[in-house]
C-alpha cells in the first residue's frame, strides 16, 4: 500500500493514476475527501500531513510514502518518524532543482514551501529515500499565461530571454512511481528537467505553433510586472524573488539533464508534447 500526500495536486493526481494503472494499492491523503475526485479504487482518507497525528490511522499497512513538501511543511520529520514506526520502508520526496541555492533565491519559499527541509528530513529519516528535484513544472505556463492566450495573441510578461527547461508533470509522476516501485533510484537526488532549455519567447512561440495561432511574447518592464502581480493579490515577497530570479538568469540557458530519460528508459516529453496535451486548456 502506498500513501500519497499532496494527492489532489499537480504531481499527486498523475502519480496516483499511474500507480493504480500498475496495479498498486493507493491511499490518498486530502483535507477534503468530498472534493478529491480521485480514480475509482483509490482509498481516499481525510487527514492533513501538516498535522501528522491526523495521519496515524492512515499508515496501517503502508510500505511506501510519497511526500509533498507543500502538504507536509515543517511537520515532515514528525510525519516520517510516525511512518517509520508504522512499518513504512520507503519515501519518495518531491523537491526542486534549486534546493541547494541560497534560500533567498528560491521564490517558492516566500509562499511557504520548505523543499530543502523536507528533503533533508527524508534523507535523515532512516527510510529508503529518493528525492525528485524537479525543474519548473510545465503547467506553470498555463497558470501564468493561459488567460492572456485565451483572450488574444500577445503574452505580456517579464524577461523575454529568460529560459526554463519545463518538465511535463506526467514525466515527474512517472519517475515518482519508479522511485516507489523499483529499487533502482534509492538514495538518489534526481535532478529532473524537461529535455529543452527555452526562453519565454520560444515557449510562447511553440504554444502558438501547436494551437495554430501567431502568438508572441511582449516584454514588459519588471517594475510594471511587479505592480501587476501584486495588484492581482500575489504575495509581494514571492513576486520580488521571482523577478530577481529572472534578472539573475536572463540570457543564460536553463540546466537540462537526462535523468528523466535514464530513470524511465525513454526520452523525456518535449515542450511541444506538453502543449499538445494541454491545448484544450489554452483554447477554452
Ligand atoms: N511549480 C513548480 O514549478 C515546482 C517546481 C519544483 C518543485 N516544486 C515544489 O512542488 C511542491 C508542490 O507540488 P504540487 O504542485 O504537486 O502541489 P499542489 O498541487 O500545490 O498541492 C498539493 C496538495 O497539497 C495540499 N496542500 C496544499 N497546500 C497545503 C497546505 N498549506 N497544508 C496542507 N496541505 C496543503 C492540497 O491537497 P488537499 O487540499 O486535497 O489537502 C493540494 O492539492 C512544492 O513544494 C513546490 O515548491 C514546484
């Protein structure tokens, strides 16, 4: 039995679908089972990984744990100790490629994510562990640009020449499944990226090619972007850290690894494949 935290999230959902398709038994943790909408056959349990005592009853019979730092936060060491006491032997922990960078250079920390601490807790847990250090999720682009693309042919944003190597969330989930089901990846901190480094401008152009529309990226000065994002209610410290990350990396390629290919024995999905898989969301 596998216990999945962050089960209703971007990585958790495809991970669960893949585990189920491979015949694994899954117990999915959510704070709101009514809204979970998870596949048939998944045991959905109401608990909050950030309050590990709520999880104790869900750990019976579990051998493998998928640990999402956003869901567990600084409660991860307590959760992992509880898991070990209940017979869990392995943890696959979600993390990020920037986890060893200066803490102030990790924008998600300003929104509360504690990837570094949660990964360290997994490594120190005494369980078999695998860390999935992911690059930017491809789906970030849908969240950032989807509205503009549905409304017109111009995407306005900062730093046209900033590059990402976006990873298809399904590839990340597939590596997560491999981390839980096979022994191949145990003890590894896997730097998982998409197969291409592409600038904001190139990412938008490819979306246009897949949609059959002449999309283009129009650069907006960072200060105007800051005001716009904060005006939309986004956390200012996060916005400032994100723009600083763009300023530091502008004009440089994003690191690309072949760890997805090696873990899965096939090439990582390309950016164009991800856009094709999500074309309807850019059109609707
Ligand atoms: N986005 C990126 O580009 C990127 C790249 C690398 C690493 N990461 C890291 O990946 C993690 C996020 O993964 P994800 O996108 O799969 O997560 P997500 O979809 O945002 O959230 C996963 C689930 O966790 C639960 N959750 C969210 N906030 C919570 C909170 N404050 N307390 C308790 N439970 C909470 C929610 O489940 P319920 O409501 O059902 O309980 C949610 O569906 C973060 O640590 C992030 O830093 C992200």
